[in-house]
C-alpha cells in the first residue's frame, strides 16, 4: 500500500507552457477579433497545456459521483437523514437524479463509486465498489478514519480515474454524495486555508439558524479534538475528512498524472482538489473549476487554489451537476480551437492596420 | 405594410404567472434540496410561463444570425473594413465561424438572414434574403433609414422567426453580424436608456484609444443630428439604428407573439430586445439573457430590461455565440424539470422535520 499514491504523485508534472503560445497563435488566426471569445480561449489553452496536444480531443466524457457517509451526521448537522446517501446512490443507478439528467444532456457517462456508504448495495455495472468502511467515525470524538484508510480512499480515487482513462475517457468530472459532507468540508477548508470556521461554513442542504450555529460549534470542536496538520493532506483527510473527499482527491491526482482535464463541481469537490493540492500542488493545474457554489467556503478554496469558476448559477446540490455543465463548456472551447476557419482559409480580411 | 407588425404586437400577452406556482411545486418535489439548482430552476419556471406548458419541449433549436451593413462604417469607427460583413456571411454559410462550431455543439440550426448587407449573395438554402437595402445611410449625416424601411426590417425579423416556428423550432437564439454595429447600438442604448454615450460605448472589435474617442464623438453627433424620440422604438431604429438590429427586434416580437423563448446574445442583440421593448414592453418577458458581454453598454441595457445574464465569459464576438450556450443551458433546465425523479418515485427520504 501507498505505492500507488506515491507513483501517481511522482508522475505529476507541470503542464507545458511552451504550447500556450502556439495555441494563442492559432486562436488569433481564427475568424474572430483577437481575444473576443474570452474564457473559451483561456479554457482551450488550458486543455492544450494539460493534454500536451495542440488539437486536444474531448469526446468521451465521464462524471465520477463518489459517495460516502459521515459519522458526524449523528450530531444532526444535516437537514436530511443519513440514509439519504444510500437512497440517492440508488437514484443515481436508476438515472433519476439531477446528475443523471445533466450527464445525459451532455452525453457523458455517470459512474457511481462507493467509497464508504453505510449500507450494502447489490452488484451493479454502474456502481464501482471501493468501500473503505461503512461511514467514517464521528469527528467530534476523534479521527474520521485512520491513516491507512485515508490512503486507501485516495488510491481508490486514483484507481477509479485510471479505470475511466483506460477505457478512453478524455475528460472527467467529479461529483459527491454524502449526508454531512459540507460539515467535514468546512473543517478541512478551515484547517488548510487557515481561515475561521465561520468563513467557510454555510447551511449545506438547508438547515435553520439554530442548526447552523450548532454546525459551526461542532466543526470547531472536531478541529480542536483532532488537531490536524494543515501541511499534510493525508493527515487532514484522516482526522477531519471523509471517504468520498479522499476519493475525489484521488481522482484529481490520477487525472493530473495522466494529463487528463478534471472538472470539479462545487464545495465538496473543491475540498477534494484542496487535499490533492496539499499532497501535490502541481495537481491543481489540471483542474477546471466549473461553477461557484452558494456554499461560502467554495470561493475561499478556489481563491486559495488560484482557480476561476466558469459560471455562478446559485447552485448548491453537488453530485457533479455544475461540473457536467463545465465539461460541456470545455468541450465547446476545444471545438472552437479545432473547428473554426482561419482568416486565410475563409477569405476574411484581417484587422485594419 | 405595418399590418404584420401591428398584428404581432397585438398578440403579445404577459406570460401566465399561475403556472409558476405549479412549476415550483414540481421542482420542490424532485430529488434535491429545495432551490438547490438555483438558476436552472428559475430558467425552467420562465420557460413554463413563456410556453404555457408545465412540461415544455425544447428539441428543435435555431440561431438566427442577422446581418446588415452600416453607412457610419465610412467614418472608420471599426477595427475591420466593411467588406468583412459580407465575408463573414460567406463564412457562416460555409460553417467555419464560431457560431457554426457552437451551433453544431448544441445541435442547433444556423439560419443566416440578410437584412441589409452591402453586397449580393448567390441563392443558398442557409441564407434567407430579406434585404431592405445595401447598408444604412451614415447616421452622422441624417437618418440611417426611412420609417418604411425600419418597419420592413422589423417585419422581416418577425417573418424569419415565424418561418422557424412553423418548421417546429421551439427555441430561437439571436445573433448579429455587421461591421459598425456597436456604434449604432451605443447610440440606441444612450437614447432609450437615457444615459451618457460614454456609459454605453466600448471598443467593439478592438479599436485603439484614439479611435475610441472618435467613436464617442461620432455617436454624439449622430444623436444630435437625428434627435430620435426615445419613447418611439421605430423612430430610434430609423434614425440611428441598423437593419440587423431591426431584424433582431422583430425576432423578439415574433417569438413573444408565439410564446417561444428567445435567447439573446450580447450587446447588439440586447439592443434589438431594447427596440422590441420600446415597441411592446411585454416582449421582454419572453427573452432569456445568455451572457454578459465585455461591451459596457450591455449591462446597462440588461438592467433596463430587468434581465439577468446566465454567465460572463468575457466574450465580445456576437454572431449568437453566447446565445448558443444560453440555449444549451435552457434546454438542460427544462430537462431537469421534465426528467428528474420525485422523492416519492425514487424512494428518497424528505427533509427532517
């Protein structure tokens, strides 16, 4: 154990900046005023540098929805009961959840990965069983998981990503499901970004004011009890994390190692990218931030990682719903680079001197 | 003449607010925390009220790219020569422009409409010939067009929209092509929104600082020379407008009359919607604002019309490029409403009491 993680991290290199100039030259030669496609042009260049190809291909798309339960749910910090994690996994498998609708819309595969749901599932080709344990321990009383489990969660994420990459998928989005996971995400964000708990805590799926105050107290207690090392991503994950968050961090590391763009969703996914960044900062160059979530901690993390979200739809659902739209926009950006006519080929006059 | 316009305007009613509550009830029953899909939910409700259907269908999509030339181009207010309008129309017909790439990406038809290009084209099934004249007059010296031509431009837009609607298209995006059209758009925005020219004028396709100052002076002169009546959309269009802008206004009116959602692009399209609003304010309820353009006047117009753009990609190209993405997002919103499972059907527990 640990070999997979070590080898993956070792493989992560900085994207190639030399290609950026060539990509810009190509974009400037397309039939449009220079720079007039704004973020589309930036995105296209990012995918060029990630993939190392001036004509990157995005045609096989997947959303990895990673699920896990949280011991801290017993503190009543969520508006929904813990069994909703399991019920929503079944909903994903039946195709009725928001992420299923949006993945069909963008023609992407939904792959559900069980990292630690507190229930057993029947075998299902759409469900990848990578269960580390049936939920984490309650972080108010001690570590969410032990160090070996944290590493296993990270490696499970890497393996899930590699499985898709081996099957030809060339862009991967991350999604999450886990009742209680905004609570642990706020704990992680507060520790790693070194900001007050209040600055990174929101109302999750919709608790009331009293529940919100309680949530903040619980996060503070969990950090105090566990005292995680902010510079050690594995330590933070083990002490105040969650299995699905470790899985998402693993997906980010796996995609970075294989030079595949990874589109993150909202708050929980960004916390996964944050853990990945703490383990290997270069991994963040492979991350595309899709949307800006209603959860206030999300913006703090994106700023910390130097990522600029593509859009803000006032969403706070998770599952990869924002990331699905992010895939679609990234695909469009790449098509612009690959398919547009040049001034020369179209016989269009260039700018006046 | 004028009958078409009058009849169309008469048909425009306010969307049905009664359906909004039913749509909200349906959205609240889907397997997600209430309101957690943010703008997607707002958009779905808007389409319900526009179409009058609780299960609206969006499956046949079109982008109407409306082209026209501008006499004021001879003042050198654009970074590109006038012939680029004609050359870009040919590029649209050959499928090499940004709008072609994005329309293919979202599986929409591109229909080019010649409202007033200063060139002749060979017949082409993808080009609808609605030419009013070969370009407008230079607005620095007098009216862009006469009143009859303004009405003809509006009716041409209505006819173009109706042709698509008769062929089963159930969402229409507007796009523009016309060298010099940010200049006339700024003039229209300044007059109707009653703001200073400086507040609604940008650098268009990319003129330098000297050219920018000149552009502002020319717009001020044009408004002074023509003295358009801000309360009369036809008068403003005739005096300081453009054929493609009249066409876009007509498309908005035509879609509103037929209860079809119309997705507008950036600055120029919003000016079309502004003319439509001045003729019939109820038309704006049928408009979905896609993106927020780099052109500063765009935000002023959207605020004036009470429209909130979906995203901001720092774009300033036109052609309907932002609106194509807007169609795609609207389609996703409608699918969420139509295809997601309910708590009951999926067996998912509802919120804790």
